[in-house]
C-alpha cells in the first residue's frame, strides 16, 4: 500500500449556508489523500497501474462546481465519488477549507476533514 496526495488545490466556488455566499462565491482549498496499492506502478512505471492524478483532480473540481450549503457535504460527495469510481482505492481522506469565512471576526479559514475506508471484504481492483 501507499499514499497519493494532492495538496493545496484551490477553487473559486459558490458554497455556503447563507444565500449571499452562494451568490458571491469564495475561495476554497482542498487537500486529498488516498491509500492504494502502488507497488505494481512502482515496478512497471506504467500509469494504468496507479491512480491518475488528473482523474483525481477532475473529480474534485467537478464536485467543487456543484454548490452546497455545508463543507461537510462537499467533502462527503468527494469521498463517495472516489470510492464509487476507483475500486482500487482503500481509503480516502479529504479536507475542504473555506478562506475568510463570514464569522464576524478574523478567521483565515474554516476546514472540515472526512475519512472513509473501504469495508473489509469489498472487492478491490487496481
């Protein structure tokens, strides 16, 4: 097993509990970590034997384009999509941050982190 990380992804998106947030938008950050078998790709140097970083980025970007009220919901959609579309992935951890959230004071960012593991016995393919 090994880990692939995409850190510091940035998006301008329209998430937020308040209607105004969904109209004006904000800057968001995403950090994504997946656990999968990297040995075959390490030996062969073949892209088809690993998880393509571009595919991961595209999945996150597409989920970030769909407005949501809560960061928790955005993170959950990312987890569900990766687990559904990439059966070789054993574990996903995603953090979604909102920069300068409207809290009535100074706050650099608000962040939520969710983790999901594939159930034991679930068939994994690379």
